[in-house]
C-alpha cells in the first residue's frame, strides 16, 4: 500500500466511511497521469463538479474528493489526487463494490483523468 493510499484510507476511516484500513486497501487502484494545466487550482476546478471535496491540503499538494460513479452516478468512489512535478499527478481511488462487480474505482479514475486533461 502506497503512502497516498494510506492517507486516503485514514481520512475515510476518520469520516466513518470505512472501518478497517487493511481490509479495504486491496480495493484501491493507483495511477500517475500527465495533464496540460499544472497547478493545484486546476485540479480543484476539474474535480469540483464530480462530487464533494473532502479535504484540501495545499501544503502537500493533494485533494481528497468523492466521485459519483456507477450506472446512474448513484455510487460514490473516493480519490486522492496529489500533484507532483509540473504536469504530473498521482491518483489513488477507492470504491466499495457490491455483489455485482462494476469496476467502480476504474471508472472513477477514468472520469478524473478525463476531467484533468
């Protein structure tokens, strides 16, 4: 588990969204992306309409946000987006799947990537 995923899962536990960090860590996916408009404000503007920004840490350059996903956008996935160097960002996404696997974390990640492009 990366430090980015640890930050995300600790924040979700603090907000009582999850109960066991170790158990939920296998549901987190990661990716590093490159985007055209670097900067913390661009990230905030891009994710603003997708859900609710749960935490904004400008000192460490990351945002934790909810992302609406699923068939009718009725399921929430949670993501942490951390800006690294100019034009790159690390993203970790957590989504709890139901009985029918819908790849919710992957869909949320694709939605975030599209918004940041």
